[in-house]
C-alpha cells in the first residue's frame, strides 16, 4: 500500500493540487520517497497518483471534484490534516487519522486556500 502526502516545506500542504511534491510512504517496506507534482491541471492529479501506485492521499484540503475523482479511482482521501509528514503517516498507520472534510468551494485554482483546520 502506498500513501501520498501532499508536501510543502516538509509539512502536509494546505492544498494538495498546489503542493511542492508528494511524499510517498510504502506501508509494506516502511520506506519514504518523493514524487514531483507536475504542473497543476484541474482533474489530472488523481489519475497521475493512481498511475504511480498511490492508494491513500493525505492533504490539508482539496476541491470536491478532486475528492470525487480520487473516490472513483478507489484512493482513500484524508483532508483537514495539519501536521508534519511523519506524524500524519504514523497517525494513519495507527488507524487514528480523521478526515475533516475540508474542501474548496470555488473554481478559481490560482489562490491561497486558508482553510480552517483543526
């Protein structure tokens, strides 16, 4: 199983589509790696991550359309996460990671989301 954490400055990125990169964690091997975030194109990232073997996405927030696309590809979505990467992964592994349903409600993807996260 492969977990992707939307990453910015070594923390969970506020908006998955605009993150610097994805930190990947292989649950079977316990190894971390990174995957570049290609230029943001609405609707493209769920397929890109699935092609790279991702089963779970962890992010601060994302659009509702992205969540639907991830769900169609059977990728678990966890949003509303505000922590460092390792803490997010360890909390997921312990079965205690709770998605807070933080979804953008707009079509303009050239913005700073400033989501309320707990």
